[in-house]
C-alpha cells in the first residue's frame, strides 16, 4: 500500500510578523540533479508567498584533518551552489558549513523550528537524506521530504 501525501503551506499559519514576513526555506545540498529538482518543487510549494531559500552544503571533515576546508573543495561546492541558485526564481543564499559530521553540521547551522525541504531518490532502503530528514524532524524542524525520480 502506497501512501500519497500532499503538503500545503497555509500563509495564515506561518510564524512571522504579519503580512510582510518572509518564509525561509532551507534546502540541503545533496546531489546537483536532486537539489535542482527540490528547488523547482520549493518554488511550487511557496507560490504566492514571500519566500527565500537558504541552500546549505555541509562539508564533513574527518577528525585527523585540521578543521579547514581545502580551497579546491570549497571552490567546487561554492560553484555548484551558485550555479543552482542562478536557476531558481526565488532569492537563494548559498552557504557551505564545515563540520565533523554531516547531520551535526545541519543541526548546528539551522535556526530552531526551521522549514527544511530535503530531496532524495526513491530507493528500497532508507537513504542518507531520509535519515537526515527524520533526524531534523525529531529535533523540532518542519521537514518536507521530496522524492525525485
């Protein structure tokens, strides 16, 4: 049995300072094609709202290495995020976060009760993205999981 869920965002129920408040949506960077599809989906979900996107990539650094991201890796990630942001009609703020663990990086960088849209491909087993979405939901964030073909 397949459960089909539809998500709707009601502007009246959003936290904010009134009609002029902006909705910030965080999109974790996973894969260029998946993230591009998620950005398109975010545009559909937030149609008619004042929304902005924070496109976040977490670069995990193992413990033996110093807590500094190599310049080439940072430049590559920043270029990927900037390219994806250029194709989105919403205002997008790309950011690269350094952390020892990917999930901990997102936990540290997200504001409390953030709206997060996580993209993943359909698989028979639980993906890293699904685990991230579940973890962030347990932490009190509003999480939408988007399955991309």
